[in-house]
C-alpha cells in the first residue's frame, strides 16, 4: 500500500490530508486544516506538515498552491506571502515532491471521488465522455479543464481566463463597474476581482453602503433573495457561461470554491439559471452540458491526491 500526502494551500486556508492507495483505489485517511496566515515561511510549513503527517512514511507529497508554479518544485501564493522552493530547500526525505496550481488540483478532483459525488444542478444527470471543466470562487477565482488523451488518460489543462476583462452589460452594471474601477484605481475589472470574496464584499458595499467581510456577506446576504445575491448570482452565472463556451466542456462543468459550497443558493436560484442559459444561439449547447456543485470542502485534497496516485502509477509502470 502506498501513501500520498496532499496539501491544498490557499490564501485563506491550508488544508492537509493523507490518502492511501490500495488495489488501485484512493482512500481518504485523515485531514488537518489551519489558517494560512499562521504559516511564517517554508520551514514552518514543512514543520507543521511533518508534525501532522510524518513525511518519512509517505511515498509522495503533492502540494496544490493558489498561485504560479515553476518547475514543479517552486510556487508562491497569489493572495499571500508564503513561498515554497523545494529546489533550494528539499525535505531531506525519500519521497516524491511535486507542486501544482490549485486549479490543476481541482481539475483532477473532477475525476476523483469528490467529483463523482458532486451535487447535480442542471443538464444531463451524468458526466459525458468529453472534456470537463471546473470553475470556483473563494479568495480568488480559478478555472481549468481536463481532457482525455489518445491513450485514455486524463490531462489537466491550466487557464488564466479568470484574469480577463469581465463583461458588464446593463446600464446599472456599467455604473457599478465605473464606481468599482474608481475605488480600486484600475482600468478594468477582471473576473477574478469581481467573483472572488473581495469582489463580493465590494459589490455588497455598492448596493447597500455596508462594508462587511466576505464571510459576513455570505452568511447574511447569500442565503436567499437579496439585491446582493441577485447581482452576484448573475455575475457568477456569466463567468460560468463564458467558461463553458471557451472550454467547450461538453463533458460537464463543476463549480468549486468556498463561496458556492458554503452558499449554494447563489448557483441554484432562478437568477443564476436564467443568466447561465441566456446564450442566444448557444442556449441549447449550454443546456446539454451537465452542471455540478463540488460541495466537498476537501476537493482540492482529493485532486492533489489523485494526481499523486497517477504519478506513482506512471513511475511504477
């Protein structure tokens, strides 16, 4: 039996988990969560990890980090200060170490148990044998897809589509965009800046005049029909629709990230669905795509572990 330690390192939470591989199946053993801001540097990160999950007993360590990755051994948080460099400071243990982007892990999660048990929202009830995609908002907004190779394996495909200019349509939306650009001092607003937690809080401030933490907005204004939930749901649906068309994910779209998992109303209400399927001549195409919600908060851990299982399997072969 082989063991994989997986880490989902985000700007807000650092999730750690251990998985075992037996008879080509992946089994979730246990997990540990902590606040990312408590990690003072790479040495501290490795110490905390080793304390919870002894590295000398693992075969692979896969770290999914919410930021850019270089050479599979170096990475830095986009919304945080923590940097990891396993080229400069290896663990000193006999195990396979690999860093991947957090949404590469979410792409792997789509084809893991987390993806298989995701909540069905719309479209065909079962995934189709085509390219699949994932989108998710939390501290940031991430997007990726995963496709079958000629050999029948899964191959994740990264994307920075969330950093494109977000499309505002109505006069009211344009007024909000003008206000938000002036507040932030930026020439335009990206999907990442709008759909993430900070964007949600800014939208709520524009609509109500209240300055609240994103968590407070979610708990009090995303549970039912409010101005904030209506606007945010339409924006989130538009981001999903654009990604479905860009990725041509006929196999399905999985919605990940903490905002939707904690506040499922925003991706299940009529405002969301109306905007999602407002695709003009592409409406029927969009309706033929299965839509799922990844409610498992450990989906990033599952995805990183799934990649670790695939990596160890290739090396064994």
